[in-house]
C-alpha cells in the first residue's frame, strides 16, 4: 500500500503514516461527507430554514486555530447566499472580548467547526454565547463523536452534524478534517439544493485525485529544496485557504519554514518585502475572471521587483512561461464550472503535500512534528477565566 507515493513501511518508520494516509484519502472522504449530508438533509434543512426565518439574523462562523480558517473561507459565500450579516470570528477572539462580537438584540446562529470538539476555547464560546445573547441557535460541525461539542445536541435550538469517522485525523496537522468540514459548510449553505450538488463533489474528487497523482512528485522535489520562507496568496474565499496553507507548512516543518499569507492586492501594500531568494510564493488563482486580472497583474509585479524566489501557481487560464512559474499545477478548463467558493477544498492539497515532505526532509515525524511539544493535537494549557461567564467583568477588574 502506498500513500503520497511512499510505501507503508517507509511511512511508518518515519512517523508519517497517518498524515500521508489522511492527505491521500481526502477525495474519497469528500464523497462520503456528501452522502452523509444527503442522508441527514431533512433535519438539517428544517433547522436551517427555521433559523433563517428569524428577523435580523446574525451568523457567526467560529473555530479555534485551523478550524477558524474554515469560517474565513465561508464568510463571503454565506453572507451572499443567505443575505444575512455573517462574520468569521475565531473562538480565541470571542473568549477574550465577547462584548465586541455578540449582539444581544439579534437572533444569533453560532456555527462551530471543530475536529476534536474538545478545545477549551470552543466550549467556552458556547457558554459565553448564552450569556451575551438572548436568542441563540447552535450548529456544531465536528469530526469526533466522543467530543464535547458532539454531545451538545438534542435541544430545539441546536443541531450537530458529525462527519464520517475517518475525517477525525489522528495526526497533529488537520488535513482531511479541514477540507471535509469546509465542504460540509458549503453544502449546508445550499442544503435546499444539495441533491443537485453531486456533480460538483464529483469534480472536486476528480481534481483532488488529479493533483495527488500528477503533482506529488514535483511538490516533493520542491519541498526537499532549501527554502526558508513560504507565502500563500488568495482572493475572496481563497484567502481562507491561503491562511490555512501557511499554517500547514509552518507547523509540519516545526517552524523551520516561516510562512505568511495575504490577498493578492494586499500583498502589494508592504508584505511583498518578505520575498527574497529563500522564499517560495504559492499563488492560489481564482476562476473568477474579474479577480484573476488583479492576480495575474500581481504576479507580473512580483517578477519585476523580486528576483531569485521560487513560485507555484494552481488554477487554469494562465501562461506559466510568461509568468515565470517554477511549478505550475495546471487544471483543465472544467475548473471554471466549479463555483469559486468550492476551490479551497482542492487548493489546500499542495500545501499539505509540501508540508508533509518538508517535515520528512528535516528529519521530523509528520504525524507529530513538534519536537518541543509546543504544538499538540488538542491545545493544552488554556485556562478559561469565569468572570465573563458570570457576567461580572469590568474594565477596571
């Protein structure tokens, strides 16, 4: 058996078996996730339609760490599709300043994404929501049937969607859990039309397998070169993918590769200074014709002002020679038929693969790359202070 074109014995001896398997299995898990949602569509549809019937609804997409980036990728599509005020706010922000984000006077739907469902920040956020809102609804999307968030169901104001068990990654880095929860959010967003979404999920599966089969070798070769910085750029929903990609390479390399992320246009305003000869830039290209004009202009600008860096681009409708792209991941014209908001699901794969092989090349174990133990699968050491929970916070306390 091979995963990421590596034999099982090699992966086991190097401490990378689970990460490689979890990256490789994603296209199949996307299909399993779709069918599970299809089977549970009636209860999800009833819950969502009830909540959307509330006047002045306010939606918060939340999660801790990697899970928070799901909300960043979804916030635009949710607001556009549902036509309600939607914000992506990490639980790590909500628990320190809840009064800045909750609005007591408005019915609020808190959508929580969590691999384990046991993050102390995620659990505290639910408690805070009860204190800072008068009418709360909860949708918990999680991969762990034994997690606390999965057990918080059963009331008329809450719903849990539990993803297929195999999405609950055993490795430290979230891979299949992230992309599968992201896909879940996109499909729930359009739950009334989910029966018609199978062709899109099939295309995601096909493109995912295409990248795994055709780009793994070149991504591995790049990962094994001596670069020290990596930058990921995206537009719209792909900014969330860029954010997650930057963390994936950084944590799998145990901080040996320092990473950054930005929008294409935002990168012009100062962050471009990070580029040097030890930098790899990854361009996550939209299939939105309008957005891509700005993206291609930025690539040309970087090439004019910066020399010696390496670059990756994923997408279609670009000339890798003209843009001086070292590693193009060229997708067929059919990618234009996939709604832009679904692109992050497949665009995460290159960063996952690079992070995996960079970890190996540094002599780390991808399943547990943090030699110091500073990064753990479920965050440790967070104390939840109860002054906010009891409502006795004051600015002078």
